[in-house]
C-alpha cells in the first residue's frame, strides 16, 4: 500500500480514497431506495420522510466509512479501523433498518416481486439467520473473533478478505437491527421487551471488548503497523485509543438504539390503549 502522510485534522479532510466496490454498493443502495420512493409516489402514495432520511443517513455513513479518510487510513491506524467497524457494523445498519427498505420494496413492487420478497424473508436460510439468538451472536461476537485471531492481520494484508469482512459486518449489523427495530416483515417477530433486552445485552459485549483492547500489553498486528507507518503514536497506544472508541461509541449507539425501541414500545402501548377505549365506547353505546 502507498505511504500516507501523518493522520491529522488536515489529512482527515484531504486524504480521501476511492474504492470502486463500496462506491458502487453505496450508489446502488441509495439509487434503489430512491427509485422505490419515486415509484410509490407515482402511484399516489406517500412514503414517510423520516424513513427516507434515516436510510439516506445510513448510506452516507457507509460512504464516509469506506471512501473518506477513514477508508484511507483504516489499515494504517488501529483506532481508525475500530471507528470504521463501528460505523459499518453498528451506526449504518441502525439507520438503514429505520428506513424500512423491505417494506418500501414490497409497497413499490408488482405482485410477483412482492411474493418473491416474502418468500425470501420466510425461507429457511433467512429464518435461521434472523433468529434472535443467531443474529445477536453474529452481531456481538464477530469482533471478538476478528481481533483475537490471526484473521485481523490477514485482512490487513489481503484486500479481498478486507472487503469481505466489511461486508460481513454490514450484513451482521443489518440482520440484528432488522429484528430489533421491527419495521420490516421478519420471520421471528419478538415482543418489544425482548427487543430492548437484545439491545441492552450488546452494550457489555462492546464494553468488555474495548477494555480487553485497552489492557493488552502486545499490540495486535504490531509488525504490520510498524511496516506501513513511521509516524504517530506507537501501535500499542493506538490500540488503546481504539479500545476506548469501541467502549464509548458502542455504549452510545446501544443506548440510542434502546431509546428508539423504548419509544416504539410506548407508542405501541398508547395505540393499543386507544383501541381498547374506542371498543369500550362502542360496546357502551350499543348497550345503551
């Protein structure tokens, strides 16, 4: 890889990169969603602006994580790499799920496509992957498997493996938040209390991983970092910074996701109470 100048405020704004794979993926995701909104509008139906804004935010986060200076320095600084994985695996999937892309696809598609989408959602592989336990373990344990095995350094030395891991984290995060947010149809519909519990349980997983990285005495992939840069803090100090980011950002996003689920739960209960009140009013009117 080409040598990069020291990372700082200036290079964070100027040292952007262009990776065709992520660029095409981001463009396709944003374009397909926009096409669905336009197609729905042509049918005289309105798609919630908040959902469009959420999905656009998720797509923008993907672009920043892969095409900005974060993508340029992700193999040079462990802390930048951690920030990138938090964006790809947690922040972007959270906003993408709030955009309800599957529901949009169903509403904007013809009958045949709708049937195929629902068949895919209910297929055995998707049912297995979206089981709450499986999705939770994929989301929570993937980073442990990456950072505490030779896989991490191997991904730094192999561009294809590097890209595959990025895709894995986006998909694992999307599966998890697809279940938790619950706006799209899913094979295993769990109650709001279960969703909130899943989100709460992810917080200590990120915290424990962050603490383990901060307390490490030998830098992960230290030989690699020594070979690609001769500037900045030592690999061990950088790793501890990355551990702090993992702990702090993981907690912030987890609390935000928990807040969204709690708000959904309260809104659901409020709607249920109003329905019950209307039913009682109608029963009273008939009795009178």
